[in-house]
C-alpha cells in the first residue's frame, strides 16, 4: 500500500495527490524525529501532519471514515463538551472559560499517523526508528549532555532535561521493549548487517543504562511484568513455528545471553534500585496496615494521599466528572491536603484517575473502547498475516507496559506520552486498516450468489 492509502483510488496518476501524500509522510518523519530533540521543528510538523491526515481521511478515506476510530474521536469530543457544559452550571467558579476538547482529542492523532503510514510495515519501522534516534539525539541536546551520564553513574537521578526523570525513563523503557521485540530482525544477516547489529547493541546499552540512571520505580515495575510476558509469548510462538530441536537450542541460547547480560546489569543497578525502594517502605507499611493518616508525604505517600482526594471528588460526580481541570481541583480544593502539596503538585500521577475525575465514567468508557478496538484490530491483523509477529509481540508488551506506567504517572496527559501513544497505536492501526482493505478486496473478488439456482 502507498502512503496515500485510499487516495490512489481517486486518481493514481494524479501528480498533485502523489506529492500531497509524500508531503504528509515527510511531515510525519519530521515529527517523529524532532519532537523531542528539536520541538520548534517537531511541534509544527505534528500540527501539519495531523491536520493534513484528518483532511485526507475525510476526503479520500471512504471506508476509513466509518471506522470506530473516527466515532470514538467524536465521542471523546462530545464527552468533553458535556462535562464542560454540566460543570458550567454546577460549579462555574471552577470551570474553564472554553471547553478544552484537545485533552482527549490529541490521543487520536494516531488516525493521521496510521493514514500516512499507508499500511506499510517498512514505513512503520522507519518512523519508530526515527523516533528512537530523535530521542537519543535529545539526550545530547537537552540538559547537560554527557555530564548527565556522569552524574547518573555517580548515583544521582538525572532526567537529561526532558521534562523529568519519569518521562525520560518512559522513553528508555519503550525503546527497550522495541529493541527486544525486533532483535531478530535487527541482528539478521543481509544488507547493512554490521551497521544494524552495532546500532542495535549501542541502542540497547543506552536504554539499559538510561533505565538505571533515571531511577524510576514505576518503569522498573512495568518492565518487570512486561518482559517476562514478552519472553513467554516469544517462546510459545517459536516452539509452535520451528522444529523442536532448533527451538530448544534457540531458546537455550537466548536464556544464556540474558543471564550473561543480566547478572552484571543487576549488580550495577542493584544499589540505586534498593535505595529507591527502601525510601518508600514506611509509606507502603502504613498503607498495608490501613493506617492512612500515618502515611508519610514522601514520593509514594504524596501519590497515595492525592489519589484518596481524587476518589472523594469522583464519588460526587462519577458519571460526567468535573471538567478538564478536575485533576488540579482534586488537589487544590481538598482541605486536608497540606499546602505545600498543593503548591508543588498539579496532577494526580495516575492517568486513569485523572480521566475519571475529569470526564467521569463516560470518559473512561471512551478510553476503554479505544483500547479494546486497537487490541482487537491488532489481533485480527496478526491472525490475517498482515501484522508481523514481532510487531504483534511489541504491541502486546507495550500495551501492558503502558497500562502499568500510567498508574504512577499521567503520561497520556503530557506531550511526552501522547507522542509515544500516537506513534505506537498508529503503527498498529495502519496494519489493521490494511487487513480490512485486503478482506474487502478478497470479498469483492469472490463470485456473487444469484437468486436463481444454476
């Protein structure tokens, strides 16, 4: 499929349409490469890519216009309008002057991403690779450059000047999942094999080291769950698709490689991990004992207390929420929270609670519907032979990883997480749309039944 997707059906020889398609794909590449490293370039590219993609879908995406993605986008806008309107009459002193429908709508930029990818696995891998390269470039441009690494290995927690350490760690974690999922593809023989292998090893080293120096417990936890699942799914698939003897040798070699790399990595990472976890033990012990008032206001304690505050606000308006500023209301207007917490924290460090307190169960339902639709589409595209197995493996691992990390930081509320969400989901959805297109063509090519017996 071409990056113009359905545009080819409306004039495959139209030079203007071809240039329009390639310009859209180019804007996607600039967005993926520079949003982190050079926001002044990547930001406008995102706007151009998203707007042109939406115009293209509405103009030429005859069948895609009926996709659940578009209906969920409409639902997201309506839910935000409803929450704002009802809030305007219920608590006008706390409601924004205008409904900020971009809060949820920005999570649907993946529609444009999927359109410009045109159902191509090669283009998807290219865009994902450009995003990872742009992130590595950003590590040098922002913050203190190489000094960040020196400080990190000296035991300090560093963020490389990309919002904060949690968001930088999220990028490292996502990169690690992708590198592992596509390891066989990257390390295979063929054209540019040496370059690909060296690049893979270097990228892996950067991601593992970055996960250590950014010292983010939520990311470690998510990887601790996602990586074993990833390994189990890969082993299951490999045993089913290869001779038993070959599969056993391959899995044994993989296990030994993990041990050889993992043991020194754990030794290096043990001290910062242990220190970070030990600091939170008093809060965890008080929570498990049910003594909520005794929970200290350390990192975990602040999260716990603000989450308690959020549940009180959710209980008052569980269906439609408090509007786009609900997450800050739950902190600023809760009387029993200390003033210093209100001064230093403006969000809940949990995307799903933020979604619920802002837009109620209606907002949660839209997000759940999107997750179900993407998951089902990924499964169908893989079963249909359109989505490669390694990409499906990455999709499953990322889904679990993303659910967990958003329990401890509101990545989907910030540009950093929206960027990852739209690129990954767009890459999966483009294969689903390609699979649907293939199904329709196959259906159209079948002999049509007649009303009379032959």
